[in-house]
C-alpha cells in the first residue's frame, strides 16, 4: 500500500521538518496554495509529488499543476482539489 504524505497551504513557507515528516512516505500530495515553485521543487526532489494549485498560487504554479488532480492509486480513486466548495 502506498504511504502518502498530505499537506496544503504552505504559502511558500519551507521547513526542513517536511523531510523528516515525509521520510516514510512513498508519495507527497499537496492540496493547493503551494505559494512558490521552489517549495514544489524541493518536495518533488524528495519524493514523487502530486499537487493542485490553490487560490493564492500564481501563473507559474498554475502552468505546472492542475486545478483538479484525479487519479487511481492502489485501486482507489483519488481527487485532489484545493477548495471543495462553499457551504450555503
């Protein structure tokens, strides 16, 4: 089974503890508001990386990552989106 490290809303903040937290993960998934390409590059250099852009992300990130990322892993369908909706 794939071990996933999940995070969001890093807002361009890098903490070396990410490498410790995700040491035992097979993949890292980022659910948006990455904030900088540099953060995405560091995470993707460490582990396979899947991400979506969030509402604060600029065109540099939006050109690389989709708004919605849908895929199958270990037989499970996964959908990542930054904001899933707004309550009525």
